[in-house]
């Protein structure tokens, strides 16, 4: 395909930010990937259970992070079959004594958390252009090895802003946009 004089490759699917996006814009490929990752982790937990060891906390959080990865983007549009597949993963985890909420509860919790963070961001005034003074404070604090979280709290901005401003300063020697 040719767009504005550039050749654009047509693909059946792509992976963007860890989410599988097929050309037909369904979520089944993404759900299959999530299911495969979760089943691999559950296999490891089953082996530990057979050895009569308690499930470690890290794989428990790993399963939850797999199931909830970008869930606010895809859950509302996945098929009933896909939802049942994910819920089977949750039930299997419970059999292995890994306590997880239902897939619907995971979605609800993440959606509420996302909505609250957006509301907080909009009402707190943190989403703003930082003054040159604030940007200078960020650079100085980071050069003095102050943590990203402490720097963000001190200046009143997000941690991502601290990272991007310091990276820009490190690469270009300036914080000001040209």
C-alpha cells in the first residue's frame, strides 16, 4: 500500500505496548497471548504446590499483572468466550491457592483506579507546563541523586515528567524546547 509516497506494509497483526492488535480489531489474539502467559505461570505454581511449598508472592502478582494488562482498553469488547477463558485462569489459580478476584472485579477495580487517577490529575493541576525554574530544580535534584519520586513530590509533577526532563537535559544540555 502506498500512502503519501511511502510504502506501508499491511500486516495481519501487530503488537503495540504489549497488546496484540489484529487487522480485524478483535481481542481474541490478545486474550490468547494473555492466557498463554498466565498458564505458564500457573504451571510453575502447580509444581510448587506438588512440592508442598506455599505459593510465592511474586508469581501471584505476576498472574494478576498478566490478566490486568491494558484491561481497561480491551475488556469491554472481548467476547463471552474470551471472558470465560480468562475466568478459567482465575479459577485454576484459586485451585492452586492463589487468591484472585474474578476477571470482572479486576476490570472494575482497574477502571475505577484509572478514572480516579485521571480525575486527580485534572483537579490537582499537576498536568501543567513546568516553568524553567521547576525544570532546573528537577535537573539539580537528579544530579544530586535525589529519587525520582521525591523530586516529583517536591516540584509537584508526575514522575514521568521528572524522567523526561532529566533525559532531555542529559541528551541536549537544555530543558527548553527549541
